[in-house]
C-alpha cells in the first residue's frame, strides 16, 4: 500500500467515523415531540404535587405528604427545565399542542428569570416543608404560586 | 322564634354545611383522568431524566447534569407514586389509554414491593451521582434500570 492509498484509506475511515458519530448524535438528540411531552409532564407533575400540598393546607396537615410533594416540585424546578424549550419546539404536539406562547422563545432573558424564580421559590418551599411548620408552608406555597401565575399570565396560551 | 323553628333552622344549617362539605370533598378528589395523566407524566419525566444520565455516561460525563437528573428521578420515585394507582383507575385515559395491566391492581403486595425497590435504587443513584464518580453512577444506573424492567415486564402492556 503506497502513501497515497494509505492517506485515502485514512480519509475514508475518518469520514465513515464522522458520519457514524453524526448518526449517533442524531439518534441521541431528543425529538421535539419528546421534549414537548417531557415539559408538559413536568408541569402536570408540579400540578399534582401542588394539589397535594393544597389539600393538606386546606384539610388535615400531613407533614410527610407535604414534604414529599414539595421535594418533588423542587427537584423538577431545579432539574434544568430550560433544556426542554430549545429552538425548534416553538410549535408542535407532545401530549397535546404546546400551550407555550411564541413570546417565550423570543425573550430568553425573561424566560430565564422566571425559570430561576420558580426554582428558587420551590427550593424555599421544600426547606420549610421539611421543617414541618404549616403556617410557614402556607406562606411559601403562596409565594411559589405567584411564580407559576407570573409565567402563565404572560407565556401560556389560554385554553 | 320558637323551639320548633329553631330546631328546623339548625337542621337546615347542618344539612347545608353537610352538603357544602360533600361538595368540597368531591371537588378535591382528583378525577381518574387526572391521576392517570399524573402517573404517565411521572414516568415520562423519569424517562427524560434517565436519557440525560445515559447520554452523559455514553458521552462526556457532566456531573451537574447527572446530579440534577438523578435527584429528580429520586424525588419522583419517593413522592408516593402508589397514590396515583387507586381503585377506579384500572382502566381509563390520561394522556393516552393506561398501559398498566389489570394484574397490577390485583397484586398489591408485589406492586408495593416493586415501587419500594424503584424508590430505593433511585435514592442510591442520587447519592452516588452527587459524589460524582462516573463508574459508580454507571453501576447504580444499571441497577435502577433493572427495577424499571422488572415492573415493565410484568405489569406494562406492550405497545
């Protein structure tokens, strides 16, 4: 095998590996549908856990139940939700058509701020929930709900 | 106001309060559709976070990403998922028709065991993820996946 053949072979192998790598990457990149499903699931789960906290605050306070629910909301809020809203997911169907307004994707600074506020309030709620003071939980729960509402008011399409 | 009128009034008030209480209770009890949506969302979110851990193990290891993903899976697994599978949700549609086999609701002992194993392995994975040793995470991630598979094999209808 001469140098030229060796060089060509090496180039072909490199190209093949590159193509394989691209193919693998393409395979791993989640589809928009999967990302939209995942973000809709995240907020459905936040809603479920929020309703458990509300039920406890409105009825008989269950510290363990509230603790687990608040911990789940905090974990989801801090999980890196921003990565579920990449370019290419402005429109599309997950479990249902996305309800996110196009403005969300245009104002990335405001989107990042609201996401951070949600995460921060969820973390604070989980802290007081583990301490077990129902009055403190009620106060923090109201603050968390304000961050939900702030985002829904501006960036969630009405049903 | 005589005694009879007072008694009737008291009875009416008691009845009204009772009705109100029942109405409030009925309003708070989640619908089967909501419970099924929530459990489907829980496992969609587990799948999303699992895929993030896998991507990190297969590619460039990102400790922060893996930590957040493992923490979210652990919070969901420990959130009290059993309450999303009450009687009355054996069949029905959440985001889609439930894929849970009827046997799940008949063998509550096995269901509780599998749920506990999933929660335990998810907790262990979150612990090693926070310590940042990729090899330990890979080992624990495989153990967690076994608990997913054990449940899917026996209790999840095939697509």
